[in-house]
């Protein structure tokens, strides 16, 4: 079961008004639906539940990163985690009741951009507060840029303390990004989904290590073994996933020669060339959740154009066993939107159902029990659906994909984020069945859950509100 990071979805409106401090706002018990400003689909009991104010989150210059989410879910602990926009406080709410379970106050920083994440592991769930800002420069010390990481046990109570605190000095001319999965965390500059160099952090132990682009020899390329440069993309419980691209000894322009191999390796466990579907020479690692890695596969691509999910060629979207690479489920999709496939691009939209039977990633959903996948991509007559959550019965929710001129909307699997001050129109939303493949538009202005618990509670995140409703 995957820990979740919940970004505020673009186009989600709120009646909360203004920029209320999300950690200071009271938690409200709903006496009637009208008192909670979040319109939701049928199936959730809006006459009960709770809500709290929430701040918009900061944007990242690199759209393929994890950004700066201010809300996350710790599913095994049954908590909704919320950070203040300036990173000055973190609160953990009981998911079902909204009761404050613990609070955490970190050391002060100025000019902060913050994100909160949840990591899973054998020692139990850990909450990671990641901040970028400036030290105070008090006394004889000068102010400097820094990235700080505080790791708090999700099982804390009352006034929580950090099990680990890391202070990563940041160069003045380099913008670091966070790349978080439910089992790994990278900090460093990122371009097109990969790092030249990054710091990998183990939330369980607090250990940090440097990972960087390295030369490796990969077997199973189209022309045999090939020497490539492998760049870190994201971290998992099996090690860092690194992406590579063959540069020589192959047909770089897809003119009928031996295709160039694009692929990835998962720590020291396995390499994409050993598990690629038949005839596929291009593999892009899109995301990881729980014991699974999701990848996109093509027969070949040119060196000049990034791989894309388009209507000119079929893309196989596959769920791999993270430990072995064995394919658990796959589906072949096309899209009229021509969405760029980039390492880690679908991380924000990749989630398991609480019981582990279903998985959603980008615009595809998978029934892991039967091995069947479903495409919810666009055609000439239908719009694509970016999936946000899936319940134990295979019912999934999503927002209708809208493209514009930004790089963010052209990335496959990246959920849109509404920053403060934006005037984004409401997005349409939908409910789909991963069992039947049926999709149904929801009533206008309906929000969709970003997490559905086993007991039916749905977590909803808009630009100004976090609300939780029980199932009806």
C-alpha cells in the first residue's frame, strides 16, 4: 500500500476565502453539507466529516519534480498530514475524525518553500518535512541558502520531535528539487526527470549519500552489450532507479537499422533490457508505488524527440514487480494529446488501492488480480482522464485532462497544481471502473478524492480546503 502525497488540483475552487494559515485553522465537524465548501460525488456522506483550511502550494521550475505538496496521507497510520506553507509547523490529523494527533515545529528558516511527504518502511511510516530557505545569519554567522530535511515518526503523539534532521548546504546558483516516492527521497537539481548528481536520503535511518551519473555496461541492447551513462531518476526500497540512453552503435534516427536502447536499472536488482516486452527497445520508468514500478514501452524512438504517448504509435504501459522486474499487468494505449513520457513523470498520480488489488497511474488503471489494464486516454472524440485515487472495489476517480502551452500539462501522469493567485477555471471530473473500463462524467464542479480509505473515507484537497468525508 502506497503512502500518498496530495497536491492541490488545478481548477479546484474553495469558499474558504483568503490565505488562511493551514495549521492555525480550526478543524470543523460538519453539521450539514452546506457548511463544508467542497462539492463531492455521490458515495460520500457530506452531512458528516471534517475540514480544515489549506494554503496553495509553491510551484517548482522543474515540472517533473515532486514539487512542494502541503498535504499527504499516511495510510497505515490513518493520518492526514498537513504542513504550513512556510514550513513552520506540521500537524497530523486522524483521518476518520479530524482530531489532531501530533504537531511538529522545526527550526526556523526564512523565505521557505516546503513540502511534506510520507515514506513507508519496516520501521513504520515516516513523515518527511523538506524545506528550502535561508538560515538566520545571527551573531557572527552569515545567512546562507540551505535545504533541511526533518523526519518524524508517523506514530508520534502530542508534540513530536524529529528522529533525524539533515542540513544540506545549497549552492547559490543551483535550484534543488525534491523527488519523492513512497520508499525513497532524492534532493538535487533535476532536468527532464533525471539528476546529474543528487543526495539520496534514507528516512528510516537518516543516512544520506551522494548518487550521480555513472558509466555502466548494459546487456541486451539491440546490438548486444552497450556502454551508457545512467542518471539517477528516483529512489525506491530496492535502490535508485537510473535512466540511460544508448548513444552509439545503433540507428539514432529510426531509419530501419538496429534501434537505440533507452532504458533504466533498478539499483542492483534488474535492468529494463532483461524484462522488456517483446520488440520493445525503449523503456521509461514512470513511477513506483508499494512493491510495483510502472514503466512505458516503445519499439523505438529518435534521438531528437522525447518519447511520447501519442496517436502515432502504441505505448505499452506496464506494472512491474519492483523486486524482479516481472510484468504483473500491462495495457497498450494511444493518446490524441501527445503527452511526454519522462522518468518519474507519473509519480504524483500513481497509487495503489488500500487492499493492493488495483493500481492507477496517469491515465491508465490496472486490475492486479486479473492482470488486465485499462486506458483512459484521449481520442479524437473523447478526453483523457488523469486518475487521482482508486478504492478497494476498483472504482477510480480523476480529472479531465486539459492541455495548454505549459510544459507541465504536456507531461504524462503529472497532476495539475493550482498555485496562489491563479484564476484557473474549474476542471471537469470523472469516475471510472477498473473492472469494466466504464467512465462517467461527474456533475459540474465536483471535486474528486485524492485518497479513498478501505472504510470508504475520501480525502479531498482543493486550493483552500482539506476535507474528509465517510463513504455513504
